[in-house]
């Protein structure tokens, strides 16, 4: 069966139409020496040989199973129960394609519905969509929703500087070409009160992160109130795993909750694919991007699942759509749904508690060291900032000798935080790992 | 299909009821029939807004399509029909009654002359249906 629909006659006709004789004439502009260059490849090798060679390459990589990982900054090394992969690898789930046909897609649709329900529960929101690419694009979609809510009449968006720097960059990229003012994140020394003071009648959205990029936990109730007092929308960027322990953003009266879902059963895997979480209040459901699965009954009264509302962005609203993003992370959302169902409410809380307590143990021990001090004031979750005696690049290079992957160099994104390291601790870091980190840091600073 | 005689119409299938200085607008029976089941109505103009004739003041979305709704005459919005938020199906069942979308203060009575009367509108519908 041929997958090329054009017959030779078709092609001839097209060539005639553009006034060339042969297909090759189309490549005239390419210099002869580039057309069929001598590639100088080594002679072929057997499958056995190539497998061995590739294996050797892959073993040159460091991975989190063989070294102690204290790097987080938005992507975390958590335990993933084996059942997650087991379900994911069922080939019935192997399409990321939108299940438009409910009669053949009940399994996929139900899985997405379960995902939505659990995310709504976790965030305290009324409704969750069936995911975005990642946390950063989910935040960008929150901005788009807010702008549309006010029909572009409010042109100011306030971002806390303690939102993941890359998330803020993605928002700015998405908003290129829109007449919009994005403010609030000029320096990292901005608290909730300052953000509240910035909010005015021109403001469409105020967004904060919880726990923030530095790991700190803050009560945003007062900020939520202040934002609503000027009629703007309030968005909270979350680490969903932390919500196993923390009160949900609905308690701050959040209108939109977005976040990176990688912490829920998704491996680190070179930065993706990850999972963008997006949840909101009922009243904004019509303006929410992405897709949404709903529960219904068929003509015989049996329970069933269908895509509700959201393919309408392309099919029905078309040029009036507020966002045409329908692409999602169906398979990764499924992974998170399996993870959440395995953990259950108490399991998720236990994981979050383990992360919290281990991180606090690490922070206390590091703070005791002569040359290092804990930078965070007040509560934090599983990540904290340490003021270090020398550049983080140097420290991390030395830590590798101890089989430790050190923390994130905050100086990369925050001018004022040179020599500050963001350290993440998860349930996978043993006490031995942490003690090793502490002693290694101590030795490193005396070298 | 109903075409109440006392109303004015537009080529875009909006209807206008004039009572003194107050205009009431919605979409016609023909429009709702073309759209089929309406699932969502949104008035995008806010109370107090001045909306010029021909400008968009709302949106009607059905299972088949979404359509902008245009002001039949210039006016200042005084009332929005909140009932349509929860019962958009009124647009199908009662397009000239329960499904009114906005009330507004007419600012330019001369504009009314350019609207279609029932006969002209019927003819426009017939031309488009055939």
C-alpha cells in the first residue's frame, strides 16, 4: 500500500504549473558538493557490537540510582511504584490522540476522568482539565484565561519572583505580541504584601508559587483577598505532591491552580515529557483551554465517559477560541492517576511528610556547618536555600567526587543569589545520603 | 417559525424590541433554528458600556457553532439576562421572550429606520433558506 497520494501524472502537472521540467530542478539552488557528499562513515558493525558500544556510552552517564541526588528546582527524584509503569505499558493506552470516539475509547476516557477528579480533589478546585505539556505552559494558559476573562481590558499580570524562573520565561514567550505588562518579579525580595500593593483595577491575574521556588511555604489567604478586592484573578502554582500535606490553594480562594505534575509518578527523564496541571472554578470552565472528560449515561442508562466542552475550541469556536491548545499529556496524566490511586490520601501524606522531615533534618545539619547557613525564613517543604562560601559550580564539581549530585545554582537566575544553592530532599534520600552531603560540604569548603 | 410583527430585525438575525427609550435584543427564531441546541450564552458587554450599532455584545454557542451577536442599535447597556447563564436552552424554546439577551438605553433613534421590518426580514430569511 502506498502512502504517497500523488500519481506521476499529478506530479507532472504540478511541475508544469510552477514551470520546471523535473523534480531535480527544484534542488538547483543547492551546491553540487552538498548534494551527495562523501559521509566517510566507519564500516558496518554487527548488532552485538553496536549494542555493546551504546551500552558503554550509557554507562558513562550518571543517574539518580547510583548517586545521591539533591537537585530539584522543579523536577524531583521521587519513588515510583512499579504498578505505574505496568499500567502505562498496556498498549490500549498507547495513543496520546484525543479520544473523540467514546464508543471505542471508554478506558482512556475513564482514566482521564479519574485523573481530573483526583486533581480537583487535591487542589480543592471544582474542575481540572486533562492536562497541558508541563507546569510552565499551564501557567501561561492561566494568564490567557485571565486576559480573556476581562476581554483584554485589564492589561497587567503580576508574577511573584518566587515562581520558577523558567515558568515566568515561558509566560513571557507565550505573551509576545500581546499588549501586556508583566510585573512583580524584578527582584527576588518581594513578599505577598508587595504583590498585593501592586494589584490594581488594571490587573487581570496575580500568580504565586506554593511551595515557592525556594521551597518556602506561605499562607496566601490575605493576598487572595487583596487580589479579589481589586477584581482580579488569583492563580497558585503548586507542587501537587506537597498538597498531600499542605492545605489546598482553594483555602486561599485561588481561582486557578496550575502546577508541574512530575512529582506524581513521572520519572526525571531528561526534563520530559512532564505534566501540566490546570484546575479552576466552575465559573471559568468555558474559558479553560485543553480538554475535559465528563461522565454521562448512554441511551440505555449505563454510565459512560465523553469529551465534554473542549474539542469545541477547534470545532465550534474556531477563531473565537481563547486558546487552541488541546495538546495534552494523556499518557503522563495516566501515570499520575495511577500513582495517586496507589498512594491514596494517607500514602500521599506520608510521602510528603517524609520529604518534609528529611529536608528539615538536612537543613538543620547544614546550617550547623561553619561556612554554610540556611537562607529560608520560616516554613519550607522539601527544598531550601543555603548560602555557601564559594561558587556553586565549584562546590557541585567537588561533590561529584563523593557521588553526590549537588543542588541548583540560584545565581543563574537571581543576580542577588550568587553562591546560593537550592537543595532538594525527597523520600529517596536516606539519612546516610544526607550525612554524606553534610560532611562533603564541610570538607569541600576547607579544601 | 415565528416572526413577531412588532419587532425590528437585522441581517445578522438579531431582533430589537423598542419600548420608549429602552431597547431589548436577542437572536431570532431563524437564528436559533440554524444554530440548533444552544449550550452557552455569554454577554460580553458589561452594564454601563456604550456599544455601537454593529458591534459585538455577546456570543451564542450551540453544539454546532459559535456565533457573535451584534448590537442592532447603539445604546448603553442597562440589563443583562442572567437566566441564560444556567438555562441557555431558552434561546431555542423562547427566542423572543425568556431569551432576551440585553436591555439598553437607545441613544440614536434615527438608527431604527435602517433596521428591517418583519416583512423585509422574512424575505431575507427566505432568500437564505432557499
